[in-house]
């Protein structure tokens, strides 16, 4: 039954990603909003819904390692596996503005979580490694700033709106009701498929006796990130790198600032066995993503760079399993 859940979940995720990409792109063109803004908001929030539900429920039920491990593991998967695999399928171009403002914010979110989870290293004599309610409120404030900045981006450049309007005129746009329906059905497929996949994967992992921390960092994190993977790959194949990259960036910011912020506000989260090495891997992955965007082949994640990112994820997962 668990294997059936895996297969059915993956099918729903792929179908949902395709519908969501089409619907979101149609909305972007109709309203003159750049694809990158849609990726950073609507798509990112929708594909982060599984992480939000799992982390919030885990916090309420006291499974704090699973709550934090899910968010940290998902963000590592997003940067290393999703960007890596997407670039292997088709090299991903990145706008200059994304490299100068959005990706640095992803790095800031990872550094903030590292600081909050490294109490003993930063002179906390009690040695507590807890994401408290005050930390959660700070993360939510960061999230509010990010949303304000993103919507300011959407309304600022009239040139982008004119360009989007010209693109819409050049091709027959999807009707308003159909694009909205596609977004709703796409999100439903992504969330439902992700839930089925996690249930199946968690059942298999539990039967094998894997610890909660490892489940959160690997199987649950990868399962809840499958919507992002499917959406980014499909977007890249359709020649929409803005949604592919914006989806990952927005999802990472949502996962730390909104998902963990909300969960920690509901109930303080103990990091437990989610240690500094895991948080440092997250920071390193975000920095590597930013560096690859700037150097070698300017503002393009090449297939070689994608292979390096994917290999780093395989190496990290192997280390987790070996040290479990």
C-alpha cells in the first residue's frame, strides 16, 4: 500500500505542477505581472503548503525535530536537488535582480536560522538550542518585509507591464476563469500528491527503523519538496525560468520565515539532533547557488553546475544515512 501511495502521489504532483505552471503564467500575463513575482508568491506559497501543514502539526503534537528537520531538509533539497536537476534538464538563466536581492535574502534566512540554532556556539551558557516564540515572531517579521518588497517589485516597473502586455497580445491567453481553475486544481494536486507521497515514504522509513530526525531531513523533506521539483522542471521545460527559480527562492524564504516562524510561535521548537552541520550545509548550499549564478557562465546555472549541486545533495544524504 505504501508503494501505491508513492506512485499515485507522484502522478498527482506531476499533473498538478503542469496545471499550476500554465495557470500562474496566464495570470501573470493577463495582469502584467512578471513570472518571477508569481513564482515568488502564489506558486511558492502553494508548493510550500505541505511543509507548512506538516511542520505546524508536528509542532502541535510535540514532534519538534520533525518540524525543523522538514523545513531545513526541504530547503537543502530545494537548492541542491531541485536547482541541480532543473539545470541538468535545461540550463537555468537568472535575472540580475534575483542575484542582487532575492538570493541574498535566501542566504540571510539560512544565516538567521543558523544563529538561532547555535546557542552554545554564540555564548548561550544554558546550552539551549530552541527556536522560541520570540524567534518565531522575528522570523514572521522578516517574512512580512519580504512580502512587502515582492509586491513593491510587482507594481514598480511599468516597462515590465508593457512587455508582459505585448507578450499577451502576441499569443491567445487562457481565460480568467480557466487560469484560476488551473491554479486551484494544480495546487490541490500538488498538496494531495505530496501528502500521499509522504505517507507512503514515511511508512516505508518507519518499517526500516529510521530515526525521526533523519526522516524529517530526508524522506519527508524530499517528499514535501516534490511539488517544487515538479513545478521548477516543468517551468524550465516550458521556457519559463522566472517561475522555476522564483519558486525555489520563494519556497525557501516561506519555509524559514513563515513555516518555522508560525510553528515556533505556536510552540517553541527544540532543534534536538538537527545540529550545526545540517544548518551549515543549508547556508553553504545557498551560497553555492548564488556563486554559480554570478560566475563561470554569468547568470546561468549550467548543466555542469547543476550536476555539482545534485552531487552535493547525494553526498549530504549519504552522510546523514551513514551517521544515523
